[in-house]
């Protein structure tokens, strides 16, 4: 049976000691599979249908007595990732109208007044790392795109 390597006490995780993913040493640093984050900004991607580029900061959940989520930055003993560029995995399949939104909702099925929405600023999300074709480290938000509106 294969044994796991012992963790290096100096390098438990890149998260507590580095602010930028690109600053990490891939040969040494542990890569997280999922990370709690909070959306701090968003901008529509030009020429795309209901797709947004999000900015997120790493987050943490407070003690069991409060269970309040908050950003890691500024907390004693923590130095979380900041200003991560993120994309919603459920928005990646959106194409020009007529289309499907949010994993398969046909645009033609939406009642008048309903449309897909971006993730609101202040929303807590799970993110996972990926690399773009130019090698940049960015993050995918694991979510389902919201569709909202006013009933006629």
C-alpha cells in the first residue's frame, strides 16, 4: 500500500501565506480543490449572453457559536487570497439568444419579464482552480445561474 508523503510543516498550504495564486510554487505548494469565497465585484463580459467576470476574496466561516461567513483578509492569523478572477461554471454554456441558460433552461421557456442574473455581490460561493489557455490561474464558481423576474 502506498503511503502519503508527510506534510512539510513549513508548507501546509499556500493559502495562509500567499495572496496570489500565481505567486505559489507548483512543485511545493498544496493545491486546494475547493475554496470558500465571497463575490466582491462583477462585470458583464462584452459580446457574451448573460456571462460575467467576477472578482472574489477568500472567505472563512466563523466559530461554531456564530457560524458567520467573512473574508479571511484582516483576521488575526489569516492571509487569504484576494481579488481572484472567477467565472461561473453554469454561465459557460450560455450562447446567443435563442439559447439555454443555467444548465439547460431554454430561453423560449422564460416568461416575459424573466431573465438570467449574475451572482450578486456579497454572495458566498465555492470556487475551484483552473488554468486558461494562456496559462493564467483563474477560478470557476460552482453554482447555478439565477433566473428571476416579475410574474405577469
